[in-house]
C-alpha cells in the first residue's frame, strides 16, 4: 500500500501524500525527538522533513527505498534544526528532560544519559538513535546517513564513549571530605 | 558495567519519550504541501540550440562546417597514412578536452544498489558529464555521486568542494578562513598543508583537463587521530568526507574544467583487498570528463 501511495505522490497526488504523511509522521517525529531531545525542535524537524519528502519525491527512483530515503531527509532536517537551536539557545536549554513513566533506567542514570547526550554532536546523536531506537545495522545506518560503514562505526565508538563517560562520571567515589 | 549492560541501558533510555507526533505537525505539513511545488527532475540533456540565429550566423556556421569537413576528408583520404597500422586507442588521460561521452551510455542511478559491471555516465556534477567503467562487485551508495565496494572498503565520490574545514578534528565545524581559492591547485595546496596529515601531490591530466592527485594519510597511523572521525569538506548538508581512519588513504583528484573545479575522492580503508584497490584503479583509469 505504501509503495502505491509513494508512486501516486511522486506524480503530484496531494491526497496520496497526505495518507503517506499520516503513516509516516509518528515514526519520523519519534526519531527526531530522540535526536533533538526537545519537543518543539522535533516538531519543526519532522515538518521540514515531510515537506522535503514531498518536494523531492519525483527524484526518488526506487519507491521500495522510500523508508530509508525519508529517514535520511529527517536526519538532515534534525541536523539543521540542531544547528539552528544551538545558535539561538543558551547551553543546557535544549532538552526537555526524560519522561517520567518508566522506572528503568533509574532517574539518576537518565539524568546522566541526558547530560551526556546533550554534549554530543547531532551526527553522534543520530547514530545512537538509529542503532538503539530503530535497531538498524551498520550497513543500514550507512545507507540512511550517506556515509561509509567505517564512519558509522567510528561515530558510534565516539558517541558510546562519551555516553559511557557521562554515565560513569558520578559512579566514581566522591572525594572524602575532611573534618573541619 | 559491561557492554551488554550499557547497550540495554541505552535501548531502554531510547524507548522513553513520545512515540506519536502532535496532531498539529501533520496538519501543518498538509497545509504547507498545498502551497509547495514538487521539484522538477531533469531527465537527459536538452539539445543545444541557438534559437535566435540570423542569416549571417547561419552562413558562417555552414562555412565552418564545410571547412572542417574538408580538413577531415584530407586527413583520411589524401594524407600518407592510409592503409597504415591502426593507432592504439588513446587512454582516457590523453583525450582532447571536452571529449564526447556516448549519449547511449546508462546514467549512474542515484538510488543505492549493486551495479552491473560496465560503463556509466555520472551526471550529478552538473553541468559536467563523467564516464566511468565499474568492475564487478561495486555498489551505488545513497550518498550523492558515490560508488563503493560491496564490503565498503573503498569508496569513490564525485563532486565539488567549495570550502574546507579549518581543522579536520574540530567537531565545531569552523570553515577555513581565508576561504579556499577556486582552482584545483588551490585545493591541492591546502590539502597538502593540513597538520597531522601526510600528503603526496602529483600532476595528472584526464580527458585533456589538467589537475592534481593528492594522496592523504594520517601522519601517525598508530594513534587515534581525530578519534577516528575527521572531516575535510561537506559532501552535502550534514554529511562530511574525512580521512579513512587508521592505515587507510584518501586519494583526491582535482581538475580545472573550463573554470569549474571537479573533485574526485577515493577512500581506501585498511581492510581493502587487492581486488578492491584494483577496482579503484580501473574506475579512475576509465574516467572521462566532458564539459558540455
């Protein structure tokens, strides 16, 4: 069904695109949110990505590659949104904080992960989200991001290292306070 | 914490957060799409015409065609090499500038997937047309004008470079200041001067267009240079090309094509086998450039 909608939308059928967007918007938004950690930013990136999908659909030669292509446009929209927000917002103002509806990871871990994630570049965030939220393989990530598999691996390595460091920073024993 | 624990923690953390978009997002898209035209895709090349041709221009053009025909006819019918041994075919690197690329060659698709061995036309560096012969085992990458081996150990990218990052290791992404000059020589010169990079520069000519080949590698291949994540230039918004990590090399060919700087980058990973590297050689030796 999706393939048929893609083909119709490629030919300028706006109603077909509306249906396509209806099926796509939640998936794109949830990924954008996880990269940007900010609701309004994720909304803007999702909206931009969907409009880009509409504009550039005629250039998509293989409708079966639509999903990977749409995620790619979304990631680029998220990069652009991240840069725009970073220019406008003071440090630390870019995250909503995690939702409080799950006891695991612990609130403390979540806080540390949020902090570590906030310090990552958009490129590093994207690889973590594609791997840990969408469960993509390295090859799939390379295709979506348009980068070599080796770069995916090195970005993952860097991103995981930074997250781990953030998580373990407070796990180290605190310096003892000397009695006055 | 073990790697497995860490992965589980990240998985669980990623699951937190919204799974549905606010309704206003889809509604905003629907409204914007109603007033947004789809981008037109160019298919093929329009014939070159001179729509306003007065009779003087027409006669001058006819006279020059007659003159060219006379010269060609003399060369083939009267000149003393008739019946002599056939000249060996010229390699692409010595063809005349602007050598014509067959109009019937297939265009390299912009969609990812395995490529049949054969010759393709790369049209993504408009208005230039490039022809390359791809050996067995190569794939089209979804990135702009990029082909790679199926095991992703060698990549070739075709495009333009307008600016370079000031520091390949600096994730903040500041561009070089003063900006990059417009010629192939300017690019080769700057690439060769990056700190921490070893560069060897040589002159090359392809299809009659002069240029340079710069082979780049990390000066200290045993260290963790740039954390394995360097960036030299943007291949598109949000995606950069860097050096291929430890023990890999990046070959950069850059040509001046009638005032336009063409850049080709061949990224060879340390894991590349002999056949993969030979594939890069095959493609680059087959390269033809046409400036329409």
